């Protein structure tokens, strides 16, 4: 069975590297493996094009940078 990652808040059709870039930091922040280990694991199961991965990481970082100034939403953990 193929490995699939879904990040529902930004669900869209696009490169699998984008899903990976959005999800990998969550895994690491919650005590999982570091992004480099996750990248190696993921690359054994599906495409991991370096240029697309760099663009995806840049897009995810830009999303967080653009939204970091916003106030927290009441009621969210």
C-alpha cells in the first residue's frame, strides 16, 4: 500500500512534496523523527524531487510567516 499524507486544512491537488513539507514539521514538533529522517523514509515510498521539496518548504514557511502576526483564535488549543 502506498504511503499517503493528508493535511486537510490545505487540501489541494499538487505535488506530494507539498503535503510532506506541511506535515513533516508537525511530526517533528510532536516528538517524532527529525525532518531529514522523515525525508529519507518518505523518499523510499514515493517521489521526492529536491527542487520541488525546496519550493514546497518555502511555500509552507511563507504561509506561516504571513500569518504569524494574526491573533490566536479563541477556543483553539
